[in-house]
């Protein structure tokens, strides 16, 4: 079972991975509509991350950010996957895969959540809703 702090730490890492994934493709060429969608998703992840940090600060918790090496590896892997194929469809597919992984982890964490911490539960649900919307939005670019 996970406690509130563990769930919040996992949620924070998911938002940071989402931001890292989006930032790793933003310097490639893509249709303006896809770029606008990704920038909007980046803002949503940032907003949820800020909420997670605010909750942690209110409670006096220290939460670790994702390892800088993970950020670098994500960027390198993204570039390798695109490798000259900067198609909107490829980018959208990668984003759908990332959001799906985030949803799976989020649902597993919620099912392992031992507490009745409404504030963290609501934020976790907000992240799941965000990822669901992101997947739907990216489907049109496949």
C-alpha cells in the first residue's frame, strides 16, 4: 500500500516525465496544430506539478525530482526514435505511448493507495483526466 507522500511523489514524477517528453519533441518541425496541442499539454503538466509541489510544501514534505540522467536519456531516445522521421504521426504516437504509461502507473498507484487523502486523490484524478484528454487529442494527428 502507498501512503499520501508516495502517491504524490509518483504523481510529481509522472508530470515531470510528461514535460520532458514534450520538450524533447518541441524543437522538431511539425504542423502548427500539433505544436499548439503539445504546448497546451506542457502547460497542464506544469500546472499539476506546481499543485503537487504546493501540497508537499504545505505538509513539509521533500519530494525528489526525476533524475537529470533520466531527462537526458529521454531526450536521446526521442531523437533516436524520430531519426529523420519527424512526422506528426510519429510524434503523436510517442505522446500517446507516454500518456498511456502515465495512466497505467497512475491507476496502479491509486489502487495501492492506503489513505483517504482527498486533496491528493483529486490531484491524481486530475492527472489521469489530463492524460486521457491528451491521448484523445493526439489521436487526430496519427
